[in-house]
C-alpha cells in the first residue's frame, strides 16, 4: 500500500483553511481524502460542520439578540 499524499493532520489543516476561505469544494475534498485514512476524525469534523451549519441557520431565523443576552 502506498503512502497517502496528505496525512490526516494535513487534511485537517486544509479543511480549516478551506472553511475559513469559504471554499466548500476544498472542505469536501479535504474530508474525502481524510476519510479512508482516519474515518473517525473525518466524521468528527463533518459532524462539527453540521452543528455549525445548524446553529447558523437557527441564528439566521431568530430575531436579533444582543451578544451575551439570553433568548429565554
């Protein structure tokens, strides 16, 4: 078996850089390369991304709440 071009650490750095740059194809590519090498780590990043998207979607639909204020 040959060595992967990018190890899981490099893939995670690419994932974070792509996410910061809003390069969603890059995010997908990093997870795609990482998944066979470290499926658990790739799944954690993917799940974290889904949670972040859910929070962003919830905030988009919520009325403006000052930072530090409670919504209750």
